């Protein structure tokens, strides 16, 4: 009879996980992880708000309300911030295809943004969820593929070869900064 | 008779300036400057989109349209990016008062964000337009004032003393990165 309570006292994350972590999509996992990094003062990384074009506003109870707006494309990547003194910039995509990552997921100005971030000394990458795994694909490996292939998608075999698998956990749900440590801060 | 044409050929910025730069507000000046920095590959700094909470969407001609939304507060500062390998984060405010900058312009989580950016090795500051001048106030000077004063505003004399005046020009309209060079990269 006491079994569930004992578990929750000794390992409180067990219950929490079973309630709140189940069925998170990639964006939710990253938001939870970024909140965790912020709370623990490990990094300051945020998702940028979705850009919109406002067509019409009105006032309701003296509060300004948007009555009509449309979605615009992000000209940068969705996430950026600072970690270990370095500028971090990335995008996250869930890929339904099992064989290839379609390149129309990343717009041309976003590819140029990745190129620019690396040129200016920042860290840029993609997080790709595919075939049940979550990969970190370094911006330079992404650009190499773009620059050396005519294909409209990245073969899964390339993502398997170059990508680093991000381990899923409890808190943070996706410890992608550990992957960043291994990739970019080795030996520091 | 040929006078205006000659000017526009020899110094095309003359005419451009008189048309497009007159009457820019602070945000427009910064957007123009950030575009210039991007075009010249000097820095990658962007204004974050305004965060909104979407209440209702609909489809018009197969396109998703926002039918109702409200404005949310930015939990970070409005502008961030990378310059000379460093993480840059700032906010820009036009101040109507001639004697003091009201601190309700900067929310508490934004003040904590400034603290965090500096702790993690980034550069954080405020750009304040006041009494016809545009000042760059370093994040540490801002925090010092907050931490050592009970007042609900920053006295103009403090901004004059600690702030650095950003020179207005043509292209970029506000060369605030030159001010950053002098303040943070001296001797490099």
C-alpha cells in the first residue's frame, strides 16, 4: 500500500516524469531543458518568439489586442543565447521521413545565417529528431553537405555518420549542452 | 540646373539621407544599423520578434491567419547577436523625461537577464535616447545603480557621467559597435 508514496519520496522525479515528460514534442523538451539550464545558471538560451506581421489591432478593456496578423518566416534560427562565454545559435526540427532530411526545412537565409555565426566565432548547429533519435548536427557538417551535394535532402546515413546522439533524460529532458561540451569544449 | 543631379551622382548618400533617415525613431535607426552591420559582415545582431499569446487562428485561402492574440512581455532584452566572437545583448529605450530614466522601463526579469549575461561572459548594455542624445549605458553601470539606490529612476546626471554618447551618422545611422569597440575591446 505504501509503495507509490515511498517511490515518490525517494525518487520524486519518477512520478514527475511519468506525468509531465510523457509525450513532449521536441520544442517542449528543449524549452524544459533551457529552463533547467537557466534555473541552474548553466546557460542562457531562449527560443525566439514567432515573428508575425500585424494587420489590425483594437482595444478591449483598455488593453491592446491583435485582431488580425499573419505568420512570417524567421530570418535567423529559432534558438540562441550564451554558454561558457560562447554565442550559441541553433534550430530544431522533427523529421518524419526515415531516409532523408528535406532541405526545404531550412531556408536559404537561415543557411547563410549559420555560415555567418560560424564566421563570427559562434557555435551553430541543428538538432534533428529522426527515426526515434535526437541528433546534434554541427553547422560546419551541415554546410559541408549543402556545399558538396546537389540533393534536396540530407541522407540519413550522413546524419548518422556526422551527427551526435543527444541522450534523453529527466532533468534536463535533453542535455544537449553535454553534447556541446564534448564537441566544442574538449580538453578545456 | 544640373546642380541636384551632380550632387546625387557624386554623393548619392546625400539625397538618400535627406529622404529616408529623417524622422527615424530609435528602433528604426538600430534596425538600419544592424542591417548595415550584417551586409558588411561586421556583426550579426537582430531584434527579437515581439512575443504574443495566440488566442484564435483561422484559415483564409488555405493560409493560417491569427484572428486574436495579445502582447506578452519579453523576458529577455530586445536585441541580441554576435560581434567579434562575443555574445551581445541589449535593449533600447527612448526616454521622454529630461531629468531621470524611469526604472519601470526595465522589468525585473530583464535586470536579472542583464546580470546573467555578464556572469556568463557576454556583453550587456542599454541604449537610452534622452535629451536629444543617444547613450550606451554598460550593464555593469546599470546594475551598480540598481543595487545601490532606492530610487525608482536613474538620474540623468548618472547617465551623463557613466554613459557613452553614440554618434549619429548616415550609414550606419547609429554606429554603436564603434562605442562597443572603445568600451570593451580597447587594446585588442
